[in-house]
C-alpha cells in the first residue's frame, strides 16, 4: 500500500478521461491530498464517446513523452478502468511506464495495476521478450547507420609499418628473405637486434617488439622497393 513518506509533496499528473465528468478529478484530488501528492499537470485523452479504450498501445509512446515533459514520476487515475478498458493494455501501460521510472496509481485502489500485472505474468513475459527485440533492433540500426556514415565520409586508413618505418621494414624483410635463401632460420628477436645495431629502433628508442617485426614481415614492402 502506498504511504506518505514525508511532509514534502511529490509531484504527480492526473490522468483524466474525457466524457466521464468531474467525479474522476475529485477522486484524484482527494487521493493526492491524503497520500502526499501535488497535482502539477493533467493528461487528457482524446474524446472517446464510442467504445474505444482511453489508452491504446499506439498512443502510449505519446503519453510517455508528455509525462517526461512534466518531469513527474507519478500518474494518478481515478480508477484502473478509466486508464483503459482492456486488461492487456492496462498491464502493458503500467509496465512500460515503470520501465521509464513512472508509477501508475489508481485512486480508488492504489495496488490495482500492480495486482493485475502480477496476476498475468504471461503479458510481462511477452514484454520482456519484446524489450530484448527492441534493444537488438536499435543496436543493429545504430551499427548500420555508423557503417553508412563511414562509407559517406570515408574511414580513416591505418598506416602500415612500410609507411611508418620504411627503412626498418625494408631491412627486416631483406634479413628474413636472406635467411630463407640460405636455408637458415632467423627469429623475430634476432631481426629486431640486427635493426637495433644499425640504429633502427622504435618510437620509444627501444628495439622493435617481436610482434612489430612480425607485422613488418607480413605487411607490404616500402614504396622504394620496386622488386622483391
């Protein structure tokens, strides 16, 4: 049961369904005063004189946007049935609002929405599955947009060691090529040491790491090397 936790009033929005008179507003005001809420705005549905429900899944997103504009985390309706005529839409609306940090409360039965949600776990299970699908879809869409942007503006090309250290790359390749010609085996560390002997070292003035030598050997020849 919701209880007033302090003397400070908590901002809330009144959800009013058109065509149901002023009684619903009176019920909301009375509950808000007793439970420590302050009504700072109203959410009114479009005219629904027909059998249409007050809330549909199609306009739930619009409702969430309007709630966010008021920066209130509570929505009070006089009764659960006036939020929507359909059970499934009440549960979906309640759960979706909770995902956004908004608590939906019925003035005549504060636990009505949570009780309905707990009594129909199958709806909550479907919501959890659709949430995972939405996240996956958003991630895929973001990846596609990022890829399209890279194609449009051009992806920066990472320089090779043949460009960053052409002399060292050229010598490393020649040392490796010569060892194979003689039928010998030269290690990456030995190549690095031979480069260091003639002053060819890395940016930190230390011998090239063996992994760097490996990349030099696997990469392209420097542009000055016209024949291999």
